[in-house]
C-alpha cells in the first residue's frame, strides 16, 4: 500500500482496492483480542502507511497507544500523513470516525 499511497500521485484505483482489502482484514481481526493486539502492534512498524492505518483502527480499543502515534504524525510537517492524522484525530474526538464500514 505504501508504494501506491496518494502522495505518489499514482494508481488511485489500485489504492482503493488495497484499502478495501485492508478493511476486510481489519473487520475480521478486530473481532478477537489476538487480532486487535496484532493491529495495535503494527503501530510500531517501520512503514509509515502501516503505522498510520494501524493507529487509526486501534484508537477504538487502545487509544493510549494509538493516539500518540497519530499526534506524532499530525505534528510532522506538511504531508499527506500529517493531514490524514489530523483528520483521523479530529473525527475520532468528534465521534464521527467510522472504522466499521463495509467495503464494496
């Protein structure tokens, strides 16, 4: 996913397919403690895209670990990652962040 991230300006259809697949996996994993723990552990991944998605999902069950990573990304300077992290935190705090949507 990181290779086709929006910052590259390439492959939006591929990106959308990858997001849909990620969401399918997330919905399966979040139903069990082991799955949620696995997602939370990915907040420490070396790949920015992995960290950001994991933190966004884990906000709902492990905010104490997820929020600091999103806050770090949100303060990282002008980038797509900064923008997305700010939006995720804003929407979560307002009660509008939906990570349980079903892909097409």
